[in-house]
C-alpha cells in the first residue's frame, strides 16, 4: 500500500484521495526486527490517548517524549528515529538514526542539512496530510476573483442593495482551463475540485505516470512553457527546490494569457515577486491568490499589499482535520517502522521532494 492508497482507505482521513501513485515512494528501513529489543524513537509531547494509540501499533519501539529540540538532542544519541525534531545538531548527535519524520509537507529547510541529505537516514514528510484544506483555499481564491466577492463584502457595511452592473464582469468557471503545476497531494486535490466545477484541467508532474480521470492532460515538466498560453488559471503546487525556485518569472508571465489568474499555495520562492508585480500592473495577470510570498512574512509597505491580490498568512494548511491526518501518517509509519516494513511518504533526497 502506497501513501495515496493509505490516506485514501484510512478511516481517520475523512476525505477521498486519489490512488494513482506507484509504490516507489515506499522504502524498507529494517529488513529484520528483533522483538526482544525495544528501539528508541523520539516523539513530541502528545496527549495520553494519542500516545496510547502509537504505543499499541508499535510494540517494538520505546517512544520517548521530548518537549523541545534541546531535549531531543540530549536523547538522540541512542535513538533510531525522530518524529518532528530535525536540525543539524540533532542529525550530528544521532549516530544511530535511521529515519526522521518532517512535520510539514515541504522539506526545503531540512534539505539544507548536508549530513542528512548525504546520509542513509530516511526522510519522510506529511505529503497529502494538508492537501484537502489547501485545495479548498485555492478554489476559494478563484471563486472570490471570478465572482468579485471581495467587492460585495466591502460594500455590505453600507447596507445598500446595489442595482444593475457593478463595473466588472461576474464570471463562471465551467469551460475555463486550469493548469496545475505539480500533481502531488495538493495539486491533485486542486485538480479534482476544478474538474468538479466544469474546468478543463491540465497538469505537469515528473513522477505521476497515470492520468487521473479528473485531469484532461498530464504532461512531464518540460511541457510547462507550452501549456502556459492555454491556461486561464495557473496554480503553483510544486515543492521548492533548486529547479523550481523562481520558475515563474518575467518570461513565463509573457507566455500567459492576458487576464490570467495566478494562485500560489506552494512556496513563495517559486514565483519571482518583482515579475509578478509587473504582470499585475500591466494587467497580464488580472489577480493573484497567495498563501505564500517572497519575502515571507510580507513586510508592511510591500507593493503586493496594494495590488489585486488576496494574501493569506501561510495558513492554508490549517484545518480541523489536519491533526487527524497528521496522526494517521505518524501512526502508520510508526507501525511500519516497528514491524520493519516500508515507510510511506519517503522523500527522494536527490531531488528534494
């Protein structure tokens, strides 16, 4: 069972997710397990009921709770795994480490630790745990722009019922084309929702080989530029790597349709901010929905604040369901690590996601 299958069938997830990944994302961390020796795993301080759940599924592990990074570094010397605690000092001190679990989907920060990247330590992330709510927010930006909801929210305080044309076009999504850059956990959920609204979905991804039914066309990343002129909406859902940094700049904006809508729910560094401001000013980009910016946090007085942009403070991942999905991933990986089985959500450190 791969990460997509697991999160699809897990009752704790509470959402339907696609099942089109290969099993290449799973890797075995221990071929044999000596059940007589309890292996030490560092975990963050959790509620007693959560600790009981994790302990039940991982009988061969000694789960050691740490309140902070300092305590984790003090304990890591004999630990074989660390959940949520990852920095250079911990990696250097963890002479027995075999696996570390990143608490977020993005891993660009820990990919800057050479001792981790160049080691045999497996790195797993929270891919797909945040996908449903981030995709919801991406579609929220889009609907706000096409239906000009921001305008009506602003004038509501006047308690007036405006009549006739409002000076703008109220648009619809059916028949429009949306390009998803990166058809991973977040991208696939954005695509699913866009297709449900009657949009034609184009997507690029280096790993997904089988086209989901809700995607009209699936291409390799080298087709990115040829797809830009066809899109009414462009959604960034790729991880931030050396390859993807500023992959959308002046040249790419020049290839897009006039009036395109840009949505970035990935990382701010994927978009060249100066080029985006210029594209907004020229109306090449009619609007942008940004949960992430570069720089971040966006400082007071930055030009983006005064453009036709909806900016949210990198909070798209927040949701009532987040803790359940995060717990499901950790619990499953603890079970697998305890049993010597392949882990889910394994990051390919060679490419950074």
